[in-house]
C-alpha cells in the first residue's frame, strides 16, 4: 500500500518544482522577447 503522507509530499514537491520551472521559463521568455522587440525597434 502507498503511504498517503509520502504521496502528499511527493505531489507537493512536484507541484513546487513545476511552478518554479514555469516561473523561470516565463521570466526567461520575457527577457528574450523584450530583447528581440528592442532589436526589432532599433532595426526599424
């Protein structure tokens, strides 16, 4: 049988990792987007 406490900890851990990765990807994408937008504005 599974240990419910272990399962809850595992779910919480994976959820935290997922949120952390998503925030990191979003900030990374924002930086790249703003940089590319600035480059396009400069080129125009």
